[in-house]
């Protein structure tokens, strides 16, 4: 008999995504990663979530008074969705954010945001305490220093969160290139946001073959 385990692979029907504080003022403080790489990786996450119809919550902090609107590279993927704006550093303390997570009915939550040490870690710790499984694509997060990011990731792992990366999220949802309904969508995401896109274009355009 199969044994039920937590922290298994993600599937489109069992997870939700929370994208937190991808805003100009928050990007300004990021020195742990190249900022343009974070922008690419969060688009991989967001487009994968849209492709596989995964519930996605967008949230900002002090958008009107300090931090600015969430970057259009993210909001443009969900044009009918208004980010939940908060005053709290910890989004889990915001009743609208918490209610949005609960409404998804999903127990596996993929969390990415700026900065890792606070706006990612704080709600992740609270969600873990509330019984959720939390997955953190660390390459779509960033912090004020590399050390701050790494210590936050270490603490998250010690608390039970699962580190992953953004492209892994896409592959984990696809699983098999024979799944034709999402194959082309995956290829388009990789072409737009990863170095492998160069190879995909070459194979498709010049050889007419499979780019996966």
C-alpha cells in the first residue's frame, strides 16, 4: 500500500501560488540577486500558474504611499486581478490575504516575494504553523544581501518549507512532454524567460523537432 507523504511533487490540482511585493521600492533594496533575473523567474512562476490554471494571489505592501504598484510583468499576466494591498509586513496578518489563501482550498502553497527575510519568511512560517505545506522558489525571491537571503532560506527549511526553483515548478506541473494541452505553453515560457529558449527556437525553427 502506498504511503502518504507530505512535500511530494506539486500538481495543478493541489497547489496555489502567492506572489508578494514585487514592487519598485522592494526591488530597489535587492542585492542578493540580479534584479532582472528575479523579474524573469517570477514571470516563469506566474505564467506557469496561469497555464495550469492554478489559483494565484497577488499582494502588495503600501502600494499607494511608498512601495509603488506591483510590476506590470506580473500584473499583466493576471489582467483581471487586483493585488491585495496591505499595511502589514507579514501578509498572513492581513485578513484579505489570509481569506484569499483559504478560499483556494489548497494546502500546498508556493510563495515567492521580496524580501526573503520578511515578506516571504513571515507568512511562510505562519502558514506552516497553520498546517499548510509551503514551497519557496528561491530564485524568484531576493533580499538586501546574499547573506540575508541565505539565512532566511535556511530558517525556512529548518521550519519545514521546501526550497525549489522557478523552472522546476513549471517542469513539475508538466511532468510529461506528451501532455499536448500544455506543451506549447511550456515551450513559450522557456523561450521567453530562460537561456534554453535559444535552443528551443533553433530546434523548432531549423530542425522542426521537439524542443524539450
